C-alpha cells in the first residue's frame, strides 16, 4: 500500500424505476482548482477519483440491487462532462453513462478539463450578461 496515494471513492445510488436527472457528482470549480494545483505542483499520480453506481429497484418492500458500475473520473473525456451552472456549478452524470475513453496522461486530462471549464464559464458569463445585465442597464443610467 502506497501511503502517498489516495483513492477517492464516491458511491451513488439510482432507483432505476424512476427517470431522474443525473446526480451532482463534483464541483466543477473545485475540480478546476484541483487540476490547476496538479499542474502547478507537477503531481499527477497522487490520487484517483472513482465513482460507483448501485442501480436498485423496490420489490416487496426490499431494495434489490439490479446492477453496479465503477468508473474513473480521469478516464472520462473532460469535454463530455456536463456542468450544471444552475446547480452550484456541479458536474452531473449517471456513473453508468460515463465514458472511459480518455487514454492520454493525467497531466493532459487536467489541461483538457481546464480548457473545457474555461470555455463553458466564458459561455455562461456571456449568456448571463446578455440575459441579466443588458436588459436592465437602461434603468440605471
């Protein structure tokens, strides 16, 4: 066991009999901060973030496990991560739907995530200005 390596595990449950929005997974902003620190410190292999989804359904007043899924955040394609800005900037996905096709280095994952985060934040900022600032500026001039 490597005392300088940490496995972060987050377990999500899912009632498969109900159609539901994907759960909040991780703060997009905190993940951006983490990626920046990884790059600044040149530390890319000190931890991993794992997600486990337990799919269940209710039968005869018992929760029955129907399926289970394990995915690694750093194997997902950063540009596919959905940031829900209205939900406190949370990345949302069903673990079972998370792709695992990112084959590049952890450093390149961090850079790709930061690129995705910045592009999304700029688009969100532009939309916020257009929708919530410009229409009301005429009243305060």
